């Protein structure tokens, strides 16, 4: 059987996962790829660092030139992550006629156009299945399985850290701070959890998926973003009463040739399969005009799940699979698609008020909502908390600007202390 | 743009779905395949039959030779379904150097070896994504996305009809007969529902998936099969009390190089995402040793969902995608894998007895279970029904033969009237 030499850049969590899979599943991988894969070089910062995994001497290097200049290396697996160094290495490798596999969502979300152009010019393959949702093969799904469809929507739980936190809050009644602490203790959240908790990570992934699905270029800066720091136990309890579960969703919809792109905490019906996606699991629902709703569920991170996607890409290259569709062109032209402003987006809403005047509040708020074309589906005041009195509303589908206009007036009412929560609802219609 | 001519055999539900998708998504399909697809011939039984869809004159034919002998036709899409006629047509088409796309699970489950060999000899592509689970791209998942994994388990809801019936029984409290009637009225179940309700349809699909996943040849006759006719409202109610939902599952597990293959009603934890898979939806969970649990959810039947898989296959052929892995050989050799006898399989069990002697029954049954190495997790007697008294058990994981041996003795007890239900449990561990 023919041998193929590959190099891995970065030997952290995912890098060691790839190493383990290549070793453990060697027999299966040989059968499926028709190659024996040999990792000849691994780029690390410190070759003398103590590691759990024993690597033969001479494989570790801290000099990228050892890899770029080695003509026997055919595939470079980039697992350094989000820095411009990673981008430079990938470009240099491609210019040395090496195929690329990467798990780097930042690189794809920011520099896909440039990277794919170079791959095209150099006639090498560039695979990035692991860049979105770890072990879930969402890129192949969009690029190869659903080609018969016009994709209408993507709705996903694509950040494991926030899903762990929200699951803890929902199932165990933890507070946000307690759940975050637990996530940090388990290694699911970083010391500075901003990227996950405030939705940035999900925004990058959504930019990649929606570019592919809608055949356009999505700038991640155009995606509306709201994190989960303000979600309280009270909202989770109210949501439950209304039949909903709170999840951080990434949502992309094409409506009349305009895109709605947003990442925010969302109430979803507790009977929807996505409501039971707990802990660090990810789940993505794609709606195509032929296939209908298709949902994927799996591990969105971790050494072996992400390694599964990386090694799958290596095998695809060895099988000389089709060239993956460019992010920016499905075959010839990128269509420009306008991204709607957040205030033009439409959702149902969950709104919770803190009030002081029981007699006045209902009539006052109902009038204001009515004047602003917001119609109410249901109201409840069941959850009592000490001296606070709160009132929760579920609205029919409304434009965000109508909600904002209503709340700007409601907050000025004498009968109302505060607008405590405004959370969108996704009903999967 | 280059044109490619294709023919469709059969113009029923899926055939018209394919026609609609090719028309409706023409622009997207051209972009993604780089071809303009023209359906030049459609094989039907009666060319004069009134149809909802207007087809240009000359396209419909009742003579297969019009298609086989037309050298300009490059792809034949076989949608006649489960007869040996379909097989013969596919063989003749391949011998005339035409690529094949089929949705025919019976043909794949029965004659895959022969069909793939001919495709190989004739150097044509043979795609069959639509043969299992309609719109869910499970074949590509196994063959292309999860190649880095040793697959350990496949567990799925892969028959929409039975899932509709069980959902109705669970959510609306319908009886089996009422739910079946409703399914028939809606066109989800046939006048003779045997193939769905007794599990045959699921068995064929499981044979295809497990052959691919385990790199072996699975004879569908070796799969243990049990339908849903005996599921009662009482069992659904008890299951709910224990925290479970009843689903018809297809299960394939590789344990110590032996296969466990079975299709039967199953209690699954109500907190598992699969418990919320309702109506005619399908869902398949694959467990790989790298990726962990990966689940897919979508429409397992219907004109457009199944058409989505068929047209996706056509586009894959046009993109000259990799040749799909043979059912029977992952690359070179098929491994023989022993299929375990049903009595050697292990599960947890739900067992319900009808008893007459409240004082005696608990001690009597507990002794017998104990003697046969069956240990009990919980017992309940909560659900009362008129003059009957029933007792439900949940066991720890046990070999089936121990369960059978216990029940053979329990049924002879004076304190017991009858063993009413024996349903396996799947805990997704």
C-alpha cells in the first residue's frame, strides 16, 4: 500500500486527537483511503515540553521551514488556530503544492476568499469541515448532500460552552455564575469566557455556514450578536411555564432575497428535538425547499470529535474527492445578498416586566403594544419572587422595531419598574 | 453550459418529486453541477393516464428500450421500486454505460453485490442515497463523513409510518387501531400496512446501513424483527411514568467483533433528543469511536425529501464525485462478522404482568428474576385499569435468554394471570 506523508501544525487538544485517531483506527483508515498515512512532522512551540503522547524523535519541530521545504509532505493539517501566523503558514504550504486541512474558523471566516483563491491557483485541495461544529459534518452536508435544495434557513446550537451553561441553568437550576464556574472547572469554558459567552464564536461559525448555504459572502460583522450573560433563572422558569426552553441560537434565514443573520438567546418549543440538546452538544437544523427540515446533532468540540472531522478531510483528499465548493462562489458568481438590519427582523418575543401597580400595568401595556402593532399571545404572572412582581408576555410575530418602540414607552409607565428581559422566540416554522 | 440528458423510470410520488425539484431549483442545480439537466424520457406503465404534471409530448414512454437504446441518455434514475423488473432495468442501463441513481431499498438490500459488481465492470457510478431514510443523507454520512471512525452503533427511527402511529398514541392517547386508521387516511400507511407495521421496511434499511457501517455483508433475514401491533396505551402510560417514550428502533451494534441487529419497539429515555422525534420524521444516531454520538433528523419519505436525495445523487455524478464505497467492500475485503442470536443480545427490559394475588406476586417474581440473574431497577403498579391489576418492572441490562427463562417460570405462577408486555430499552450508552 502506498504511503503518504503529512504534517500537523499545532499539537494541542485537536492535534493530539488527530494523532490518536490515526493510530487507533489505522486499519480502517487504510482500507478507506487506500493509503498508509505517516505523520512525519509536527510543528510545536517548544519541542522539549513534557507531553502525554510519545512521539518518535525528529518528528517534533519548531521550525515551519522543515515542513514547507519538505517536498515529501503532501498534506498540511493546520491546527494552530486563530492567528494570522496560521494563515501565513497555510499560504506558504499551498504555494509549496501541499493540500490543506484546517479546523480554523477564524481563518475561514476572515480570509476564506484569499485562501481559496490561492488553493485554486496552486491547484491544491483546501478542506475545513472541522472549522464549524467539530464532529458534525455540516460543511459536507451543505456542499454535497443538499445540493438539490434552495436553502431557506439554518438554525443551530453551535457553541458548546453556552449550551452547557444554559443546560445547567435549565436542568439543575444553577445561576449563570455557578454554571459558568462549573464549565470553567471542567475545561469547557476559558478563563476569559467572552468569545463563547458573548456569542462571538457562534458568529464566526454562522458566517461560514451562511456564506456556503446562500452562495454569498457574509461579513461576520454584519451578524447581530447577543450573549447569554443576562439570562436569569426567572426567565428560564417563565419560559418553561410557556412551554419553551432557552438556548443560544445562531439563525440565518433568506427571506425575499434578503438575509436575516443573528446570534442570541432564544426560546424554543420544549417539544422540538433541539430543546433536548444539552451539555456541550451542538445541533444544526437546515431547512431546504426540497428536503424540508434536516437536523444534525453531535459533539461540537473536543479532541476526538474535531479530530474525526479533520481525519475525514484527510481521507477525502486521499480519495481525491471533489474539490469543495468555494465559500464565496458556488460555481461561478457570488450573489450579493443584503443583510437586514436587526430592527427589521421578525420574531415572536418573550418580554418580562417588573411592575409596581398591579391594577394599572395590564391595561397600560396592552394599549401600548396595540398602538405599535404588537399583538400578545399570552401573559402570565405565576412566578413569584419575594417583593418583586413580574409579568411575562409572549407576542405574535412582530418586527423588532415595533417591539423596541413599545418597550421605550412601557418603561416610562408609572405602573412599571423595569423591562427585565427581551428574548426572541424561534418556532421553526 | 453543457447539457446532460437523463431518464426517469417510474413517475409516481418520488418521480414527480424529482421532476418538480429539477424544475423549481433549476438555477441552483446548474450552478452546483455545471450542467443543464434535461429529462428526455420517463418510463411509465400508461402514457395516457391523466397526471397533475404536464410533461411535453414524446417524453413519456412505456418501452424501456427507448431509454436503454438511447445513447444520448447518460444517467438513469430508477424509481419503480421493489421488483425484479427494476433490477433488470438497472443492469441493462449499466451495460449500456449509463450511470444509475436509485431509491430502491429492496434492490440494494437484496442484490447489492451483483449490482455493484456490474457498475464496477461497466465503469459507471451507482448511487442510492434515497434508498434509506429519504431526505436524510445517511449513506454519504457513513461512506464519506465518518471515514475516520470505527462505527460502533447505529440506532434509528427509520420508518415514518410506525413513528406516526406511536406519536399519535403517545401524544394524543389514540389506540393502535385509531392511529393506524389515521395514518392510512393521511396516506402515510398502506391499505395493507404489514411492511411498515411489522418492521420489514426498517429491516431492509438496517441491512443496508449496517453493511456499510461495519464493512460486512448483512443478510436481512438475520435481523431480529418485531413490529408495533402489540403496543398498548397502558404500556405507553407506564413507560411515561418510568421516564421513557416508546419508539420503533432499528439497532445495529458491533460488540467484540459480533453484530447485534434488531428492529423492535423500544423504550428510550424521554430526555434523549430522539424521544421528541415525532410524526413521520426519521432520526438516526451513529456512534463512532472518534466522533461519539452523531444524530441526524429529517423527513424519511415523501416526494420532495426523497427527491432531494435523488437529485443530490444526480448532481454528485455530474460533479464526478468519488465512486461510492461498495456495500460489501470498504475497499478490498469484506470481513465476515457473526450476527448474534437474539437470545444472546443484551438490553434493559420493561416487563408488564397482569396479576391476581397482590400479596404473593412481588416475592414470587423477585425470586425467579433473581435465580435467573435478572436484577430489577424499579417496579411500579401505579396505572389502574378497571378490574385488572398490573405490575411493571424495569430491569438492569440482561441477556435475553435470562429474561425468557424468567418469564417462562413467572407465567406459571399462581399469583400471575399473564405476561402482557416485554419491551426492550435503549439507553444510548
